[in-house]
C-alpha cells in the first residue's frame, strides 16, 4: 500500500499569507494526486486533481504542483474561509485503490 | 445537481453487521463511466477509502478490508448499499458515500456522512 505523508501536521498562519503544504508518496504515483479541504462537521471538498487541475468552482488562489513522489498545495493570500484541514490523496485507476494522507491543519496564528 | 445522502444505524454492537445505504440524485448508475464509492473517517483521524461500484456492476475493495465488505447497487432506486461484517469499536467512524469524478479515482461530490458508533 502506498503511504502518503503530509507536512507539517499543523500550520499557524495569518490571513493574507501565502501557504505551502507538502505531500510525499512512498512510491511514485505519477500525477494521480488530489487535494481536499475539510472543515469541521463537513465532508471533504475536492480542490485539486491530477496534481494541478483545479476542480470546478475552486478559487484561483489554490494551486497544486508536483509529480512522482513530491507534491505541493499552495494557497496564495489565505482567506478566513481557508482555515481547515487539507488532505492529499493518491490513486491507482487499475486495480482501483486510493489512500489519503493524515492531513495538515491550517489554523489562525 | 448531484446530491448523495447516507442512511443507516448510528449504533451497532461489536460482531454485528453494518448496512449503510447511499441514496443519490442528479446522475444514474446505469450511465457508462459512473461510479459511487464509500469512504470513512474515524473521529479526529484521516480518511480511508473502502469500496467502489461501477456502472457495469464491477466492484473493488480496500485490500485490507476486502473480506468484510460488500458493495451493491440498485440503479433503479438510485441507491448503493455497503455492508461491513464483524464490526469492532475501531470501526467507529463517519461513513461517507461519494461520486467519482469521471475517469479518475477522486471524489467530487460527497454526502454529509453518517456517524456509526460501535459499542456494546
């Protein structure tokens, strides 16, 4: 099973700051990497898939990059509504399998 | 507009079988390429993909839980059912069903989730 490791576990930032979250795969996942945002009491929300493609309706301040084993989610000019937990997820299309990272919590500094 | 909603018991006893139903709208599981998955999240912990069922009735499972899981669909009722046998307190979690983004195993629409507690 591919293990996804996210860092840091918690990030304390001020509104307006630029945020960079990291996700590392235990082996190459090519570009099969997605990012989700989750707020308390809510289901995850898809932000990025294919490592760098924004999902429908996602603001341009969210961007993803990377391939292979190293990936990054960048949020430029953090807004108040962006404080949440962010998960990365890798997948295999065949045979189907998906694993999530343990999450990075972005909190108010 | 795609929506999904999970339903089922909120409390099950250890060793019992859990049956959850996902009722969805806005798409048909008879349509080629579409699928619905189940994902769970223990309190305060990360997400875990459990199973997926495709429009053609193909089914795939998390290898670590395969022996305990069964996923089925009733396309005419717009429902997907997940059963998990031999429940244990470590299976306490919020269980989500989700619509798969076409072609890739990522999930673009989610239900609100249902919290299942396993306790005697």
